[in-house]
């Protein structure tokens, strides 16, 4: 199975304009930080996003701490952001509520 094609910078920039909170992140990906009332809530969010990612066989980089979680989506095989990452980011926002 081949890797999805990397999107152009203009396509990613247009998506970012329509999705507040998301920004360019490391590894050529897109990232967003989320705030929570405590560590348990941040951990539960990370576990939920991780379970969704496992089902899709597409895994983000995540950092969690007290009251916060950061999610970064990128497709390493494509060398940047693909449509799969944009879809995953949208699903991540839906999990946040």
C-alpha cells in the first residue's frame, strides 16, 4: 500500500485558517494544544485519541501534562501533512468536544 501524497503548503495553510488552534508543528506536521481541568482529563483525552489512531493505523505524537495535551499529526512516509492528517486532526477536535 502506498503512502498518501503530501499536501501543498497552500492547501495546509488554507485548512489551518479554517481550524482555529491548529498550527504548523514539528516534523512538518500540524499541532494543537488542548487545555483540561486536571491531569486525569488530559490523560483520558490522549487515550481516546490514541485508540482512534490505532484503529486508523495512523498515530500522532502526543504530549500530556497536568491540564494539557498536545497532539501533532504528520505522515512521515510522505514527508509532511496529507489528507489523512487533516482528517485525523478534525476527528481529534471532535473528541475534544
